[in-house]
C-alpha cells in the first residue's frame, strides 16, 4: 500500500493531475491486477448477504416506494432487474430500488475506522449496470473488489463525520471507481466519473441525527444512482470539477479540515491485489454496527443480572464514535422516545441494550415494534441507561491492527441492592475476531432464514447456486442474480400514492 498525502492546493500551485487523489483512485481502478480467491469468495458472500437483507425488507414502505419508482422506468434496451420482480428496468433506477432494499434494515456489512461505511452499498449499482450492459461474472467480481477497496481506503484516511458530512460521500467515489473497473474504462474516464460523483454525493449527516427518517436508507441508493449517471457522462466525454478533494474551493478546504488540513489515504500500488473487503464485516443483528457487540453483551449478562426490575442504572463505557452517534453523547432526546421511528431506535444503543437484555434475542421486526418500544418496563429500564466516552475504548476503536480493533463496550450495571455487575465485549460474536465469525455457512443461513417467508425454496436454491458459480457466468448472464419474490407476498406491500413518474 502507498499512503498518499491529500491536502488543499491553491489554484496557482503547480499541482499536476498525476498527484490528484481522483487520479490515484483512477489508476487503482484501471489496474488489471487479478482478484485473489479469498477476495472473490468474500464478494460472493456479500452478494448473498445483500440478498438476505433485501428479502427481509421487500414489503417495507420505503422499499416499496423505491421499487414503485423503478418500475415506472422500464428499459428500452438491455435493462436491469429490480429485486423481487420480473422485467428489465433502467439501470440507475434498478440500482436505486435495490439500494434502498439493501440499506433499509441496517442489516448488512460495515467497515469502521476514521469514518463509517457500509461497503455492500456498492453492490446494487454494479450489478444493475452489469446486467444492463451484459457484463461477465468475472468483471463484476473485479469491479466489486475495486469498489470495496476504494471505499474502505477512503474510510481509513478521511473522516467525514468529524465535520457532520454523511458517509455516502465516500460511496459515490467507490461506486464510480468500481464501475470503471467492471467496464474496463480508461483512467481519464474514471478520473472524471469519480470527481463528478464526489461533487454530487456530499451532504450533511442530518439524515442520521435527531428524528431519523427513511432517507437514511435512500441516501446510499442515491449515491449509487449518482455514480452510475456520473460514469455515463464521463464515458460521453464530460469532465468533472477538479481537483475535487484538493481544490482551493474543494471538499477539504470548505467541508472538511480546511486549507491547512491534510490526510493520509492508503491505496494499493500498481500490481497489488485488492484485499480491503477482507477487513470488513457483516451484521448478525439488524441494528447500527456499533450496537452489535452491546447486543451480544446484553444477552450474555442476562443470567448474571436476573430480574431487570432490580437494576438501578447501567453505564456503557465505550468509544467516542459510539457515545456521540448512538449514545447519550448525541444529546438526542429522540433516542429515548418510545414513539420514535424505527430508524431512530436503530441509532439508540440505550433502547437496543434494554430490549436485548430483557428478551435475550434481537429481531429485525419484533424488536422495533411500537408495542415493544412502548412497554412500561422497557421505558423504565431504557431511561436508566447512559453512555460515557472512555479514552481506552476510543483508542481501541482506532487501533491500526484489525485484530486488536474494538467496537464494543464495558457495561457497569448497578443494582438497587448496591451490587455492581460488570462485563465487556470488544467485538460482536459475528465479527472476524468474534466468538462465531461469519463464513459461507453463516451467510447462507442468514439468507435462508430471512428469505423463507417471501421466496420459494427452489428460487432460493437457484440463487445460491448462481452466486457460488458467479465467476463462471458469461457475458449477458448476470440477470440470474435477480430473485423473484412470491407474488402473494408483494401483494401485501403498502399502497403507494401516485407521484410524478
């Protein structure tokens, strides 16, 4: 890996394009280096994971809205599949609908470092374009290896949340780069596509603050759609604002650390294989990633605590990220509101720890149900839980060694008797360093569990077999990655009012 120094440059500076971060990314994307088998295997796992969470969310209202919009844009030629239904649709709209389905339940993969990310958000855009243009399975894998690499490397080097910029700003760049690799585009085209995508996907984090709406699911899908359109324009010869990150009026100067800021972004050198996907991890539980370990910790504490009515208080000592994003350090009263949206409860570790402690399980639907959130004993315990930043946990969160990095917490439970019970968990059980790391068996199990209520078993088996052999799919066969949902299930989706389309 090469660490590139990225900082603001004046327009009058001698700053050749060869030094622009967008150019460095384009070079990585255009590098024809082979994909290692372990990277390809994890790509297959993540395609399965995305399908699993899409199945679980398929009749939820935001997903139904996005699907309805996509179905209003049938393809003239080619076309891409929309999850759950037959037919061919305009690829940017298919990516939009499928991206919302993937993101809606906050239930797929994650990478945390200087910034947050859900790199599986890249998959819908690349699959849709691959289906539309008749790409081979090998090139899809190549493209996804790049997309994961670029997003994760940007997350390692550039913190967006520090300045309240939403993490999908990195997703625009990674999806554009991944598309460039998949389509075997030249460096010039990829450079301009990346620049356009970054320019158009930079937005504030208000989508994940206070009362959180369904836009939290739409935002990554929007970034994927923007990336597709950026690549299309760049392929037609249109340029981008440049240098997009380093310019005097660019992203760093005005949205991040300012004219004096500097970042180190690691990227593979020429001929170096793309392995970043191996440092990411998926979710066993449908909740914000930093609550994965607390859920497992709460379940582990149940027997030691016994009757939760005897709890006086619970303090979760954790990292700065967890404290300010999903903890009491956010200063969001909505995180204690039993009538809050699902998206808001998903970003309340106090609520999540309460329910996991009381129930011993976490479920993507019943754990968020209004009647569950409104239980009197839940509200009482919920308001006894707080978080505090612990410097040790913040340091562990940012440890450069992925085998030592920690995203968990230490729970200090004080009972009314005065007894204090403590326990801690560094990483979730499903994490690569956890008690039960996810491998192919677990990914397939997650898929079959979530797909069983909505997808026929024969269709499930066909899809899993297709993914297992995706590298063997010739050009024009990526449509086989789409999955049909039983029509009677789709018939129960909410009725969506007419819009513009």
